[in-house]
């Protein structure tokens, strides 16, 4: 009845291994797609323009209300 020890993969000795860290780093590094970035930029500009229009409409309505009740 011989019991064999399992290999401890989580020990501090095997934690840093240049071969495994290099492999994991290349898997994690992904370049973002340019189409996705362009779409995000366009969407943010649309939101900014919409916010500016809403702000202008509110400001104009307040201005007209004050002029009407004077």
C-alpha cells in the first residue's frame, strides 16, 4: 500500500517559472479592434452633442420664461 504524493502546483517554488509566465502573458495581451474603438468614439461624440442640445434647450426655455414674466 504505497501512497504517492501529488505534485503541488501552487507552491511558491513553482509559482515563478519563466516559461509559464511568458505563455500566460502572451495569452492575456490582446489588441483591441480598431472598429470597436471608432464606434466608441462616435457614440461618445453623439452623447456629448445630445447633452449640449438638451442644455441649450433648457437654457433657452428659462430665458424665455423670464422674458415673458417681466
